[in-house]
């Protein structure tokens, strides 16, 4: 039996065991992008697009693990673009942004955000981040609090202890499979996917004491049936002075976006003070 066949058999077994389903990619947004570029920042090419109001207040959207600047095209972007200058970016190794092997950390991506805001002459911005995007938003806020007007996180955790045990096991198995494939085939694509998934294994590694340093307004959104444990989500809220929270009844992790029009968008606009 060839090594390739053995590897594929192992992948199939894990997929069947854990019921892993592929995530569909986002559709192109109907909102016009009035500025788009792939720009070199500190030696790394980063893709971004700007939507909505050219003279509006900035709102930075940070996508989930493996997501790119189009991750919110079919959810919050259309509504938020009516009120803000919305900045969407593709983090490292997604979209047309560079993959830098061995440099896939929230801290490195936080530096990318700071460099992008400098490039765009944006001194301060609102931030919305989903899942790993929320984790990145927390890391960026801790490092650059003076540049954050407010922070909304959704389905986010500050360390891997906050993820439901079964989900974390599934994530770890997916990562192991990608490590095996990257080793077997010596293929950069497997290595890129390995590094993206690897961000969910051991990262972030913050404590509740760490996030108590956040002093900007915070809204913490999570699903009733989220992959993030509810006690963890609630403790995030309690650890940040003045933070608000919203549990989306019936929502899972990504399925919270099923209630974009009825729950998420109204909550965001209220939090942002948009009438």
C-alpha cells in the first residue's frame, strides 16, 4: 500500500469519525468596493478592500480562521457599509495575502493590522471580529488600545481551554492530518493549510487577567450552542470592565449569522450608536 493511499485513507477515516464537513466559501458582495489593493507591509503582501462611505468612520472587519476579506460579504457587510467606511482585509495565508511559513501568529497579524491602518492613515477604528478574527481583535486591542474605538467579538475565545472539548479534539485531528500531508507530499498548499489550522491549536494563550486591561467599549456575542463554552464567553465579559454581551438564542458558531438581519445587525447598530 502506497504512502499516498495510506494518508488518504487516514484522512477519510477522520472525516467520517468526526463528521467534518467542508465550509462553503463566501459569495462576492453586492456592495461596491471603492478601494482595493495588495500592499506590501513590513515585507508581507496584505490584501484589503474598502466599502461603504468614503468619508464615514472606519470599521475594520476581521474574518475567522482561514477566512479572507470576503468572509462577511453575505452577512454584515451590506448593512454596515451603509453607515461606515468598512475596511476588510485578508489575514496572512488567505485571499491574496502572503503565507509566511512559521509566522502565523496573532501577534504577527496584529502587527499587520497596525501597518495597514498606518498605510491608510486611519488613527482609530471600530473592530468587529468573528471567531479567530475576534481573537485577533483582542490581541490587537491589548497591543494598540489607543487605536481602537470599540471592539465587538463574536464566537471568540482567549485560550483553547474555552473551546468545547469535542470541537478542540476535532480541530487537533484536522491539524495532525494536515501535518502528515505536508510531510508526505512536501506541498506548500498543505503546509499553508496546516499553518492556518495550527493557529487554533495552542493559540491564543491569554488569561482573563490579561484581558482585564482592555478599557475600550466591548460587545461580546456568542451563540447559545456555540463551540466556545458558555462559561468561557461569560467570563470574558465579566473580565472586561463595562463589557456587554449578547447570547444569540438558537445560534451555534457560524450559524449565528442565520440571524444577521434580525439580531446581529440591530445589535451592532445599537452598540455603535447608529439611529
